C-alpha cells in the first residue's frame, strides 16, 4: 500500500511539473506541458482509477491554493481528464483517434467556455483586443511602417476571422496534447508490459477509417468555392474551414505514421530521422506534405495494413508423421 501511494505522489509531482512548465518556461515549456497527462495515465493503468482520483484531487487542491479556481480547472482539463481518457482507451482498446479526438473536444469546449465566462464580451471581445494589442506593439517597433495603416483598416475583419476560426487553434492544441501523451504512455507499456494493457498493436500501422476522406472533401468544398470568389454562406464557410483545419492535422499524423514506418523498415539512421523532423519544426508549412501523404495512404497503403491488402498468412507445414 505504501508503494502505491509513493508512486501516486511521484506521478502527481511529475504531472504538476510538466503542467507548470507552460507558465514557468514560456514558450519553451509548452512542448513539455503536452506530456502532463502521461504520468497520471500510467498511474491509473498500474494502480487503478481510485488511486488516480485521489492523486487528481490532491493536484487540483494544490493548484487551487497556488492559482485559484482557474488554475485548478486548467489542471483538470489539460492533465487529469485526458489521463483518464488515455487510460480507459488503452484498457478497453479504443481506437487512437477516438481517444485523441475526445481530448481535443474537451480542451476546445473548456477553453471556449472559459473565454465566455472569464472575459467580458467573451471570445469575440478578446479577439478584438488581441488584434489591437498586436497593432500597438507593431507601432512601437516600427512606427513609420506603411503596413500599419493597412492593419488598422482591416483590424475589424482580422479580429472577426480570428474569432470565427479560433476552434481550429484549440482543437490543434487538444490533438497535440492527446497524441503526445498517448504516444509516451504506449511507449512506456511497450517497454514495461502490464496485464491491464496487454499486447499493443504497433502504432506505426495506425490509419484513419477510409470513410473520413469524405468528411475532408465535404469540408473542403465551401472553402475552395470561397477561395475562387464564389459566394458561399458564412456558416458553411466557417464550419468547413474549422473542420478542414482539424482534418489537415489529423491526416498529417497519419502521414507521419507512414513516414515513421518507412524509416523503421529501411533502418534509416537516427541522425537522418532527427534532421527530417527538425526541418518540419523549422518549416511547419511542410507538414502539409505529411497531410497529402496521409490522404494518399488510403490508395497506396504502402504499409499493407488494411485487411484487403494484407499479405496472406504463410502456409503451415503439416506435422511430421511419427
């Protein structure tokens, strides 16, 4: 029993440390904060949900004392509940996109709700203030820049666009949070097997259900029509743009799985792999190439992971007669 609570204390400490990195080490700490749910998810799978809930209660109380109710709520939304979703998903064999998608919806809904409650005027007012702040900073740095007049002229439209497409940013944050923590938890149990988790299918063989491509196409139609200057209802453009923005990242993750599988199959040197990922960080626009690769995987299936493309099982030799 003592070992259980020592493990709970250590897991909670590590989770709180990662959670606090986004504030203490901003902006370098943001990637570290993506792993805050991982220690609690491991604790839940190893020691059970009652132990997790006890650790979460202690962590929320600590955050409440440290930063008030908002800090405690942020810990619950970005660390505790995602940890529970990851643990349940792995224990009950939920598909990875369901786990990560659930976390993304949770983060998005909670963030939008927090803006409406905490900011006078809600997200719309915050967007206007954010744009005004950017213009004020730009004026301080480059007071005579001709671009300032254009920014002021279009400030209302920029703020409106930011407000309408804010869900993309929050969904991306939730997706990265869920994917990063799920990856590290899976890696832990791959190296340290546990009966609750069992044998884990290789994540490099993961792919979205092929039917999702129709959602991608449906979301892209109003965006493409709007880009061509064709009149599109604002509601269709906003919904399509938000869904398309989310699916671009999701299919990029599938493209990453394809690339990582190819690296493993061809035994590519780790230094070259690091260089490849470093280029993606330096030039994020290249992530679109991963998106294209993820979409094309539905047709190419180079990994041969879909049932219809899997190689037939090797024939078994009949047992030798005695």
